[in-house]
């Protein structure tokens, strides 16, 4: 009798262990962390080139490093050499000369605003003339009369007007 009772208890516990609510209540169910709720906290680092100073006029640009020299530095450990400044082409020289001859208009924003306002005024006058010509040539249509003509019944809003 005792053996049957133990077998029944083991069988009952086995069946109950398959149930999710019993499993979670007893703490047997594993809960995996949600990967979208995990926040990565990267260690604080000093940004590269933090010690660089602003460029001075007349000095070579330290930001332009020859890629071959950089590869050589990573392989040999020696410092990378600056790439020599490329000579200006004839087109670049001509462009810079034309820029210096024709100074920029300091009042350009006002000029643009005036041109834009003139364009908007022209569009508005054209639209108003179109809307006037359409209303002058045609008589206004009464929607209630049109409804009565189409359906043969009085428009429902007439009943509301009579009640009020």
C-alpha cells in the first residue's frame, strides 16, 4: 500500500512539473534576460587626437597623413610622414582669383526675400483673378434645390430649420 502511495505521489509530481504555472511558482522555470532591455555601458575613453591644437595659418595640415606612410608606421613603428601639399591646378587658381575679385553680397538674404515675395505676389494675383472670373461667369448653385430636383424630396436640413 505504501509503495502504491509513493508511486502515485511521484506520478502526480511528474505531471505537475509539466505545468507552467506550477513550474514558475516552484521556481523551476528559467527566465532568460531580454536582449533588448540590456544596456551596454562602454568604458570612458579619451577621444583620439584630444591633444591636438587648432591649426595655425602657414603651418602644414597635420590631419592629412599619407596612407602609405601610415601603413609603414603601423608595420615598423616609426612615425608617419605628412603628405606634401598638392600644387593648385589652373582651375583652382582661376576660381580663387574670381572669388577675390567679386566679393559676396552681404545683403543677399534681403534680396532673396524680396524676390520670393514678388513671386508669391504674382501667384496670389493670378489665383485671385482666376477665382473672380469663375464666380462672375456662373450663378451660384443652391445645394438644397439640387437635392430636391435629383431625389424629388425635400432636403433633410429643411426639416431641421423648421423645427428650430
